[in-house]
């Protein structure tokens, strides 16, 4: 299955973190995932996207991605047990079939909207440091090795 686009709804919407993890020169467009909301997670700074019939999850659609970009995203997201799932989003006045990272373990969502600006103020600097450390291991160590070393 060829994956060449992603929908981002959380911390990777932040340009600084986005570039640390995914790199630059990526086509980015505003997008909405209807039927979903982005909520805070108990004991975590990153959010979860949950089904919500009245919700509209605000995010970014990344297109024309290379297999290298997807591999970098997989490496980072799988540290948190987030894996790709298909999703339909609205972007540029059309419905687009793409993929989104969703948790595969049981996270405890808090029924409160997650706020990117709040995350940028409170947690971005620490997350940048963490992401730089983790991504320096991309192509060197497996996700499992990095998780073990960092006790994730």
C-alpha cells in the first residue's frame, strides 16, 4: 500500500516539531476531519483524536510525501504506540482519502479540547529536545530499542 499523504492533528502541527521529525519541503494544507475531536490525554502532553459525531478535528494535510518521510513519521509516532489508519478529511474544498496516526493502546482521554497554542507555551521546548534526541537515532536503532532506552 502506497502512503503519500498524512493528516496531522496534534503536536506535529507545530512547525518546529514538524521539521525536526519530518523535515522540510513538504506540501502542507489546512484540513478538517469531520466526526472527530482532539482531546487532552491523562498524564500526557500530546492529544488523542476521538470519534465525536458533532466534532471537527482541525489539522494539516501533508501531500506528495516520500517513503522516507513516512518512515520518519512512523519512527516517531510508534514510540507512543500510534499507528497509521485510513481517514477521510476535507481540504481545499474536497474530500481526501489519507492516513492518520491513532493510538493502539488504551489512552485515557480527558473530555477537554487540546490546544496547540497552550502546548507550544508549556511543552514545546521539552518536546523539541526529546524529538531531536529520538530522531538522532532514526536509521540507527529500532523503535523498540529507543523505547527501551528511554523507558517509554
